[in-house]
């Protein structure tokens, strides 16, 4: 079975391609990399999320590393990916490993590699790992019996950015939704002992994540919205399966778009904290990022999809904030790493310092930088067919889409049709699962819907006419898929 590292790590279906044999093969490649490149340092942290067998897979990795003479640290409980990153730096380790499939459906698992600087492994490191696969058979060793807390290495990193004491004293009401993932009750624990009250929903670990993928998208966040309204909370925060991405609900029960969250955090860092630095976004992120950079005369960077590209830039330059469309945001004075809990703390710090109605703060952002709607649609399709469909669109781009003039094309990562003040639409094959993603930002929700419908219809006119169907999840009935515009559910993907 070919093992490939995608946008963020290697992921596969449990018991199909994500097996103990394959995990041990990757662990042996990691051990060979550490030895052959002379990487030395403290023990390698091997964290894991709450997925089926994640703890056992982490033990398998640790066993192989130990068998190669490389000491490891296993956590005493499931860990978020950012906690592993912080532990890497605290331990002075040559790298770190986290067993997680992030936001993927429950039948997936995965393996992320963290570089010594505490961020996503750069492409050249994962390419080297792929080249070392099957170089030699795994050398299993004894799995360490002692377990270590990763929280002590994590909290100081949070404190370097957010003022936890001010947040505790602010008498805020907060709902934290961990979506049954690794974030658990961490936010509640961090803010205990003060006047601020945190209520956690879906905080218990569940290998099936309550019947939905642990991805903080609006269709999965009904429990968050209901809890915010029930408790009259100032803010609701949801984190994905491994805690590195975030979604936010305001006091009215509205789920904000990831773009609105990015803008709120950026403006608070600039105006509330007085920090400066470059603004970086991945290719599927908002037009507002560039407008914020222009307003404050800051450097602006547009990067391919994947936080690893932002992490590299944060190592090379002074970057204030970097973000991707999926709610992954990293900020200076932390690590070159995204962290959903940290973003939630920054927003709470913002509310503690002034107007506590998040909806009003969003309105100020929109009045200043423009109001845009956003939507992402996932089309289940084999990866090769998805790339072929996107290539066909690039070769024969439309002059107009949904009646809107296409003013340019950008093929930095996938194909983005530029629509001027009317926004943009991006078509891109996923690097983590067999889907083709369609992203769109436009001034109104109605225009977003029209652009997406027209864009998918345009893809269908490609040479192979792949059967593109929008993936949706219905609690209690499992996965169903339907052709866009067809309301009738159809079985299968």
C-alpha cells in the first residue's frame, strides 16, 4: 500500500490502509530519518487523539522508535495536536508525532509529523520520509510504561499570547464544544477558578464523534448553537477532532465564517494588543485579509493550501497572523502552529477588553472591510478524477460564471476564478481525502449559491464527466450523497 503525506500528514481508512503494519513502517522511516540526518535531542513526543485504536497506534510508533534507540514520551491522556507541538519544543526533540485524522470521518485515522520548531513538517521532510519507507523492516522495541502530562508544556505557550487572568476575571459566559475530540474539557480547566464560566458540550471522548465528522462546520454545530442560546453565552467555541482548528458562535446563535474569525483575531492583535507583522493567508482564504494588510501597511502573503506553508513563512519572517479557510489560525509569540483553543482565548481576551457583543464587533469589521458570504462544498470523487476535472477547467476557463465576468485565473493551488469585487471561486482536489473541494466567497449568500451551482455544472462538462455529488451527513441515517440541485437522497458516496 502506497503511503503518501498530503496537505497535513498521512491519513487512511482504519484496517484498510491505516494498519499497524503500515504505521510501524512509517515509524521505522521516522527512526531512519532521525539517525541518517543526525537529528538528536530530547525524547520524541508521540501523542494521539480519541479515535478508534489511536492510543494503540501511538504505542506502536513509540515501540519502533524505542527499538531503534530513540527515547519517546507517551501522554497520560489524549492530546490535541498543538499540545504535541508544544511538547516537541519543550523537550528539545528532533520531531514529534501525533496519531490523528483531524476532522476526517470516524473510520479514518492518520499520522502527523511535527518538526523540531513545533509546527507542521515541511514538504521536504515528509518527502524524505516517503523515500525511506520500506528501506528496512521495523525494529519493534519495548513500549514505555510511564506516561507523561503534556499540559505543563502547553499552558506557558498560551500565556505568551493571551492574558488568562484577565479572561478569568471578566465574568464571561462561554460554551466550549469539543465535538467529542481531543480538546475535551481543556478550555474549562484553563479558565477555572475565576468569574468567567465555561460550559463544555460534547466534551466526552467518542470514537464515532456522536455520528458526525469532527469538523467544526455550520452543519455540525447545532449543539454549540443551542447551548450558547440556552446559557445566554457571550461566545461559543468549537474545536475539531485534534483541536488545531476552531469555529465560533456569537451571542445570537450565529455561526461565524472562518473568514470572520480570522478578521476578528487580526484586528484584535493590531488594535487591542498593538502588535505588528505580516498577514498571511492560504489560497482559499478571504479577500478581507489583504484589505487588513493594506489598511495597516503590512506585508501580505498568499500561499498554497496547507498550514505547513504558513509555518515555514513564520520561521522566515515576522508574521503577525496566518490562517487557512478551515479555521486553522496561527499567531506570533506562540509557535508556527495553528491552535483552536488559543484562538478562542484571543477572542475571549478581546471581549474582556470592551464590547462583549461579538455580533457588534463583526458588524464593525464588515463596515470597514466589506461584507462577504462564504461556502465550501465537498464533492466525493477519486483523487485522480478530481485533479483531471480541475485541469480541464484550467485549460478551458469560462469567460463568465453565473452571469459574473471572470476577470482572471490563479492556479497557485487548484484553479481560482477571480471575480473582482464579486469575490472568487476555487476548485481544488483535497490533499487529505478523495474529494474535490469547491470554495466560494461573494458579497451575498445568493450569489455564492449561484456561483457554486454554475461552477459544478462547468466541471461536469469536462472530458470524463465525473459523477460529482455533494456529500452531506444526516444524523441517524449515515452518509448520503446527492447531485447538486437534486434534493432526493441517494445511497452511497
